[in-house]
């Protein structure tokens, strides 16, 4: 039987309650216990313990398989934040203010987010089509995301 890497489950549960990142947990385990871990170990622990997911996967707002070079584009960050807000998850005050301003600007400009991985920036804003664009994005014909929402 493999050796368990979790030294103190109560400690780890407290870290989850505090919102510690998997990277922080891995570094803390290295510092405290001289034990090497990987982020997936912490995610597996979370799942086994029935803890809430940290990310909100909303394949209605983010239906695309996003290229690595576009993962930190501002429109995608705003869509992720809006997905968390819609799911009732905690959103940092600064990010909540930013997403609200972003939503107001898109509404005033009558635009939606479009994604084309073949372009340099990937994301752009395009004119809202009143009869087709019901949400914040120009929805593709088919979802291409590799990570659909957990139902």
C-alpha cells in the first residue's frame, strides 16, 4: 500500500476553508514536512472529501477550447469571474467591481465576446446580433471546450 502523503487532514481541511491555493499547499507541505506533492493530489483530496469545487466551469459562457496563449486574456478573465458570480461563488471585491464595469461597457456598446484561436489575441468584441446573441458571447455552432461544466 502506498504511503499517505497527508500528515494532518484537519490542517488541510482548514487550508481549504481559508481558500489556500494548491500551489501554496504544495509549498507548505514541502516546507513543513519535506514532502513533495502536486496540485492534482490536492484536487483529488478535495473531491474525496466532498468539498466544493474551486472553479466554476460554465460551458455556456466559455464554450471554446481556449489556446494556451489566450488563457489570461482580459475577456476570458471577465467571463470566468461572471461565471463564479452567477454560480453564487465568492468573488473578490475588486474583481466584482471590474466585471460589473465590463458588463456595463459591453451593454452600452452593444457588443459580445467572440473567440477565434487563429487570431493573435484570440478574443475580440463584436456587435451584438439582437436575434442571436442572447448572453455575453457570440456562441459557436458547437462547443469545443475540453472541460465542460460538472453537472
